[in-house]
C-alpha cells in the first residue's frame, strides 16, 4: 500500500467507533501507521485494526480511559510501547450530554469537560515531545459551536474550548511547521446518534443540510485526511465547517 501519508504515524483518539473509526480507516488507507485509541470497547478497536490491515495498512490498538486523573500519561505510555514518534494527532474522542441547562448537574458538567476539553489539552501537552516537526493536530469539534442547540449546550461549550485551543496552539507551534486545525461535523450517522433510526427524526436531520442527507463518517474522514497531508501545510488555526451546509439560511416562510 502506498499513499500520501506514507511513513507517517497517526494517533486517533476514540478511533474504534463512529467518526474516529472512519478517520482511522482513511488515514490507514492513505499510508499512515494508525494508533487506534479506545476507552472500553476492545473488540471494536481490534476490528478497526484488522480492517486497516486487511486493506494493506498498518495499525495497532491502545487503551486509555479519558476523563480521569493521569489519562494523558496513560495514553502516551501505551502509545510508546508500539511507536517511537508521532506525525498526526487527531483529538476525536468525546462524549455527548443531551440536556438543557436546567437539567445539567455539576457531575454531568465536570464529566463532559473532563473528557472533551481537559483530556485533549493534556494529551497535546504530553504529546508535544513526541510530535515531530512538520506534524499535524486535528481537533474534532461540532457544528453546534455555530448553530444554537440548547439541548446540547454544555457539550457545545466543551467544543468551543477545543476551538480556542486550536487557535492558541496554531500560533505557538507554527515555528515548528506544525499545523493545528479543527473540523466541525454536523449530524453524523454513528451509534452515538441511534435516534436516527426513527425515519421522521432522520428526515428532519437530513433537511438541515443543503444536500438533504445525514453525514457519514467518511465525509469527515476525507477532510481530516486532507488536513493531515502535506497538501494542507499552509492551512492552520482554522475551523472547517463540515456540517454539509447545515442551516446556512433562514427557514423558508410558511
């Protein structure tokens, strides 16, 4: 197998399922050796590794629970057992919180921030010594930092923090030739969005996009693969809207 990421090593957090799995598969197909991180579903992680290898790529799985003390150090210790440096870091792992503000507890709030914002921050902190010059960091955000969705307000706040980190890191790491960007998906068909199985809900979600369909992991994976490549070396500090043009205009008059 050969591709534009030949010779590169990538780490995708939450790479065993959903969007992360799609990203891992695409980076592997493009030639990168992919570290597939998972938090609990070892079977899914091994299946992702097997699929990458069956297509001629290289991959390995590593486990680290995020959102707990020492999570970043544990992740990198697991990574170091199979790799000696990194070129591409994709901060994808995250959890959702479907509650409006009056129903969010302090425990809910702390948990979603610990996994979605704190963990990526310290993963980057402890990963900088491993990330080679000319490397890539891609942070997976959400379209809900642009589109008001009160039902996931706390979740959207975590992703707003991730986008702020994208900007500051892009400035800091530019002298090393490292690019830092965020990708903001809309509604994507993953097991996290099991409600899409309802035909009426799916039709409503599809109507948000100008393409009148729900996003797929591969839609996001292609964008991340571009940002991870040499072709994107002049793109940094950017938020790429990957919502399929969701809610670009006002709703039509009745």
